C-alpha cells in the first residue's frame, strides 16, 4: 500500500516500529560486511532529497488518519537516512502532526561530523547511532566506507552530537569475531564510548548472513566478557531474534506467507520482498526468527543468499 513506509515491524529494541524509508535501496555511506539489507549500490556521502518530501508527507498523513499509533516512528530503511537533506523537515512534520509518537533515528553515525546534520536531528526523541571500529584499518575492514570518511572524525562528531542532543542516545556496537574483537580494538572502542557518553550501549552481533561469506556470530559468553572488561555503565546485549516473536506486532500470517513461498522455491530476501509486497527490512525480521527456530536455512549462491525450508533433521 505504501512505497516509503513499512511495518510496523517487530523491532527488538523499539517494540512496534513504523519504518520510514528516506533513501532508495541501497544508498549508503558504508558498505558493511554484515549488512542484512545487502551490498551498497551507491556509496556516497552526498546529501540530497533522495525521496520526495511531499510523497513522504502524503503517506505519513494517510497512515496517521487510518491506523493506530506505533510505539515508535523510525527513520531508517534501506540505507543511511541522514543522507536525505530534508530529514529535519520530516521530523518536524511528524512532531507537528502526531506529537504523541516518539521518533527514533537509526544512523551509521558517518554524517554526524556535519553540524547541519546534527541540527536536523535535534527534534528526534531517540537516536541509535552505530560504531563498530575505533581505528582506520578496522573501519575499512568491517564498514568499507566512502573514501572521504575518517573514523576519528566520526567519533568526534558523535561526541559533539552527544553534548548537543537533549534526547536519548543508544549507541550500537556490532561485534564481529575476527574483525573488531581484538584486545587493542576493544580497548580503543571503550575509550571512544567514554568520550561519546551515550545513555546506553548495545552490543549486537550477526543474526543472519551478511554481504560476505564465512562471517561468525559472537557467542553470548564473549559479549558478556566484553561488558565485564569494559566496566561501563548501561551496557547491554540486544535480545536474541526469537524473542521478537513475543512482540505484539509479530504476525504469524506473515511468517506463514514466507514459508509457503520458499516451499515452492528457494528465495532471497529481495525475492520475498518483491513477491509479498513487503519491505525488505520487515522480511529480514521474520527470516531472523524463522532461522533461529530452525524452520528455514540459508545457502550462498551466485545471485546472493537464498532461503529454503530446513530439513527435518535440522529442525529436530
């Protein structure tokens, strides 16, 4: 029904979250090896009106007039939302038309070096930036940034935003074994976190295949050990994917539709999104749960990551 709104999706961190796509897939300033949306097709730091403001406002107005309020309205989608040069106007429109619903921003933090971007986000309620590296070499390895980005400047931008922003900041750190879990990198990440001083730090790791093969999840024991060594207040591990099923917005009929589709033939997340008319971010939430429950499994093929029904012995 909507082109730029999706969900509400069963978010682990935000409950029932209505997503708002501010850039086309996959316009981003990073090409992270673990990204569940897929490889970046336009690697850029150029801000512009990627999605027409008037079309976004029209869809939001229709949603507000016809549906119950979600727990959050989340500006995120298929790429880096702060690349949209009118994100500040969109936030202000939502605040004016539906002030009772808090606004969350999911960002990779790369554009927070820009004072104009920081100003655009000031009316949001919650910003969830990410930081996966504290050194240039690891930043290049795990995040594959646009050429003009520098991790030290990004950390400075995050710290500046934290000082200026009056809402909440939940900093996400994605731990990927073999990439950023070395002792020196973790110690420098701790130093960066102390400088940024977010309200909460959330450790995350791989739920489903990224853009590269042979990536591994960090065991919960490893994440707990990192928390112990950091000895920083308000650090938590993000809940396992199967817990999404307890969220009220998790729809069994959507899960059934995905299962029925891949019973006929293996599909990529992009295939499922096109076939079911559902945003890829929403599809990925259900795939996470179903793979955690061993109802489906993934296989790498030339065109990407395909999902199929798990064998009976695998489900056992």
